[in-house]
């Protein structure tokens, strides 16, 4: 990064407070975090076929398609992966009910959806594995065919944005805007007036993104044969979903969105159940119809499961008696039947498949059936006599890791996180294809059903599986692994960005560069190290490792996150840490480090240069005032190039220096450069050749500041030795005696416009004016600062001096009279480093 230096650079930009979103964040990882408003994120505009149909039907009756609001302001919290028809890959695809099954319940829901009267909500409640999601998918297809599907949101623990409650309402509103042109127009107007609605609480979102535009649109909407219906599946798989339900259900119960219906599915969790059935009035008729799936007549469920098994187990040619027995074992759990089908249909010979099938017939009846099935699957893969103890432990490590990850990863990344051979990981997961699968689309590892992680988390391995096994602290292990990867791989300018003059995304081959320099494993570690840390037991060694990482690699972490365009995830973690107890001795170091980095992130994330990552160091770090001493540590980790460069439009000249320069200045005519380090050197700005010998005389180095006279004949320098010295700009020889009087290092010097005076600012908190010819001090020192003075300059007419100290106080003083004129307003909240007059 050739044009990057560590000299202080002034930047403009407001600091934006984190948004007022309540509660958890980032996929529900950190429950006390607030949310950063980082704009201009990546977004892919998606339009389902069902919406195109509606557009075409309404296009001739309403405003032209080209004038439609395109949904840009909703993009931050729009989840395309939550749509029912989003292609997740063959193994993870959301499948409907097999033809001929669930006929009665599907017919009942269809009748409810097509009835313009009656309840506006329908809640399908069922235990894990009873087939709620397949019913929801079937309903989506039925409604889509009838052009009555307003939108869908399928929650999933495995996909971060599908388990984040903040995405639900914006995603529904976005889809409804594609379904109805009238709604589209009214929603677009509301968002034009307040585009930040999507960052506000669910109560505000429901009112502004659904209720208001819907009520405004139905006045002009023509009657349809089927009322628009939203389908929201697996609410229990969404973290803190009650935040959204608490806002949405009252709006449904009080009929604030007439003509709009909602279908929900979830497990019978108390928090969800309470909100679904609570009308806040004994006499009021509930607008939420409840259907208890696991209370369906047993014979009806068995008939559907039998049909399912008959269809999916054709490869082993089961008899009627065998199907009947397996149906009986399944009880009312479709997931049991589905898991048996996957287990049996593992790609092996027909004889092996038949053997697996016969083994599944040995199970007990529900409710232990699914548990026993999972036991048999796990035993077959990892409980084998020929396995060494270390292999046995590694296998359990892999299983625990898959169910503990913050998001799915590839086998390669999983192996790196666990420091295992990739082949070992892949082979084990392939042998567990009844419960895990590797997607052919993205090659990530997924879990088929949420019941398997629950089985693993609750299981007594030493009793049930017949081998001694010490339960893992998997989150601690993954936290340690992430921190180790971050510490070893993060570095300054990790992507070798060539310039601070262009945005990151305009760097040639930027995406390829990022993929090469910041691989999948490092990306995962950057995002999820904090998630695993705070899910762990917070052991001393892990906490110490996290504290060391923040202190030594924290700035590089922000750099990498900036390049990945994920600053909001970094902000959410730091906000969460800030919300922890700072008095907890175990977490105090992390808390302090996070507090410091949070200030840096807020500066950078709210600045105009946030999309140009090199400016994190150029324009932001110089104005960062941390409690801990990061800057020295940061400096010690960087490779400094001791060069000065001059630039023009056609070519550049490189000047090699023997010491790192502390200050540099051009002559007024631009032909010479003066640099200050251990001595003063003058250079030809065109050729880079040194002019004369180094100017030596200061007794203490480095030299902190240099400046040319307006006519370019003399140079003034200020040094650590507390003196100011004058030099001949042509020969480099000292002119006269040093200007003495400061009791501290001279941090800044400047000439008056006519060259007759020199002004110097010192760390002794004084500013002095000198006669440039005689070196005599003019008047008394200019007082008023209570801290070290860092920078000084003169006004264009030479009558005033402006100075700035380490802590925000600025003074303007008359240069000819020993007296202070006035103080400027104190608007820095930590020390500025530069000061300048503006010409007007």
C-alpha cells in the first residue's frame, strides 16, 4: 500500500449512534447487542414466478411496471433464503407432502385460505418430527397455483438470516410489494419518507411496513377469489421470535390487516403458545385458528406414514407386514419414517440396504423410537471395536462441532477448525448421511432435522453407547480454534490493496483477491469467534487468548471485516461485549479492549471512507484515543517502508531514507523537499537526489516538525530537544543560534506568510512567537492550554495563531500582542492532531 503513511490525516464525517433495534441480533448470538447502520451492503434482487403472475394481472389496470418501487430500502433485512422455493440443494430442499398423504389437513387449510371470512390466522402446532414443514411447503404450492401466496418465511436454525427475527417483517413486506401493485406504491412512499423503518423495532415494522400500506391499498384493490396468505414455518427455529410475534399477533387479533391471512407452524413452545392463544379479552373470538398436529387421529397419521414408507422404500421391496410394523414403530413421527428412509437408502448394495431396513424393524415404539433410531445410526458409524480411543474422540468432536457451528461450513473448513484430516471428516459425515449431509450446491455440511442435535446434546454417551467418553466443551474448542486462526492469519493490508484512492470493490479482481487472501476458514473465524466464546464456559485460557487477540490483532480484524463488507457483525459483537459486566474480573480485559475497538469501529463505520479500507489506518486510527496502548503495539506489528514518495500524473520518484521520517514539507515552488528524522535533509523533488549534507545540530532527536519560508530560502525545524533552529535551504547550514525557551519537545513550527516570524508549539503547553531574523521571542508565551500543544499555524494575514492541544481545546491568539483573543468551541471528544485556517 504505497501511498499509506502513519501521519495524522484529518477527515470529516458524522458519528452515527447504533440503531435502536431491541434485543438480540446477528442470528441471535448476542442478546445485549445493538445494531450498527452500515449501508450499501450487497443485495441480490429476487422475484419469484408467483409474483410475476400478479404483476402481469394488475399491470394493465395500474401504473406502469417501470415505475414500481424496487425494494432497495428493504434489502438489508430481506432474506431470499427464507423463501419457500429458494433452492437450497437436493438434500436440503424443502419438500412437500407425498401425493396422497395429509389430504384432510391440506384440504382444511385450503378451505380456510379461500374463505374471505373467519379467522385471519391459522397456527399448526406439532411436536418435533410431525411433518409441519412439509405441510407448510405443500400449502405454499397450493396457494401459489391459485395466485394467493402473499409471501413466505421458512425459519431455520442452520441459516443465520433465517433464524434472525429482524428479517421476518421486511421479507414479508418485500414479497407483498411484488404481489400487489397498490401495496407496492404505498409502501414505497412510506419508505421514501423514512428509509430507516427496517432498522426499527418489530412493533414499528409491523405498523409501517404492513398495516399502514395494506390498509391504504385495499381501498383500491379489486376483489380476488382467494385472500392473500403469508406462510411462516418453524417459528421455534428463529431466535427470539417472540419479539416479532408480540408485534404481529395483536395486529392480526384486532383485525388491523383485513383481507390478509397468516399461516404459522411451530412446536408447542410455551412462549409461542402464550402469544398465539392470548386474546387479551375473555369475550373476544380469537382470530388465530389452532390446529394441534400431534393430536390428529392416530389412524389417519398411520395411513399417511404407511403411504410415505411404501413410496420411499421401494428399493428394498418391503412386505405389507414389514411396512405395517415400521409404521407402528414410527407412531406419529414423520421424521422417524423419513430418517429410516435416508438410513436404508444409503448408496450401498441392495443386500446392505435390506439389512439396514430389517434392523430398523427391531426398534421400540414411540416415544423412544426416534431416540433408538439415532442410537443405531451413531453406533454403526463410530462405536466400533477396531477404533482407537483417539479416533473415537475425533469422531465425537466432528459430530459436536457440526451441531455447534454458527453456520454451516465445508468439510475442509471443519477439518481446519478441528485440526483434523479432511478425509477423516468427510468419511464420517458420509457414513452419517441419515442425519447429516454434504450439499452438492455449496458443499456445506447440514443437519437434516433439529431433533438430532437435541438428541446429541441430551445424550448420556457413556451409558447408552457402551464406551467411556468425556463430554466435549465444543464451543470452547471452537473459540480457541477461531482465535488461533485469527492470530496467525490476520495481518496489516491482508489483501495487498494497492491504493487508498479507490474503493475496495473497484480494485481489479477484488472478489478473487479476497477469496485468495481471506479464505473460508478465516471468514468463519472472523464472524463467529465471539459467538463460540460466549457460548463456552469462559475458561481462563480462552478468555486470555481472546483478550490478547483484541489487543494485538483487533485492528487487523476490523480491516478484514471491512473488506468482507460485514462491519455490522463486528459492531454487534463489540456492542454485546460492552453490555457485559465490566466489573467481572475475568472479562475486564476483554471489556476494555472491546470498548476501545468499538470507538474505532464507530468512527470508521460512520465515515465517508468506510468503503476504502486503507483509510482505516490513514484517516481513522490517527483520531482514535484508546484506553489501552494499541498504537505502539500496532506499530510493532507493521513492516514500515522507510521511503518518501512524490507523485505526479505520469511518474513517481522514490527517495530512500536511512531513518524513518517524522515530518516532511515541500518548498513553495515544489522543487525541493525537506524531511526530518534524526537530522534535516533536503531533496530534489524531481530526481530524488539529496541536496547538500544533512543539517545536524539538534541535540535530541527525532525532529518533529519542519517548514519552508514563503520565499523558499530558509527552513525552520522543531525537535525533541526543545529548540527551534533555522537552516539555509540551499546549503543546509544552520543560521544563527537556536531559538530557546521551551521546556518540552517542540511539536510543531510554522512561518508567517511574509516570513518575518516563526511560531512554535510545544509539549510544555506553551506557544511562542519568534523573530525569524534575530531568533528573539516576541512577547510572552501564548498560554491557555492545559495539555501538550500538538499543532500550530498562522492565519493568511499573519495576525492570528491557531493552536490545538492533545485534548480538544483550541485557541486563536494575536501574533503581535501578548494576549489571548478567544477560545473556539470544544467539539472534539478526544485529541485532534492537526489544525489549519480555511481561506475565505
